[in-house]
């Protein structure tokens, strides 16, 4: 994340950039809302991600023979 801007300051250089981003963002939200697949609860999604990360870390440790600190 970048610096926090005052509410009167835009992160875009032009109004067209802001409008283009707004259109893109609204289209992504609408597509997500219209997605027929079932939603996944946050806790379940995070558990899946943690499982994948743990597997990847174990794979890297096995390949290098080095244990990594959790905060690296």
C-alpha cells in the first residue's frame, strides 16, 4: 500500500485515469457478484492459503536444506 492521501488528493494523474479505473473496478465487482460459484467463507479461504504456503515452505526447505524464519 502507498502513502495515505488526503481525501481531496487523487492518486491518479488525470480524471480520465480515475474514470477508467472506476469503470474497471465496478466491472470487477459486478462480475464477482454475478459469479454463480458458491462463496468461500474467509476462514476457509485463509486456511487453504496457509496450507499452500506451508507446503511451499516445506518444499523450499527440503530443496535448500535450510529452515527459514517465519518472519522472513
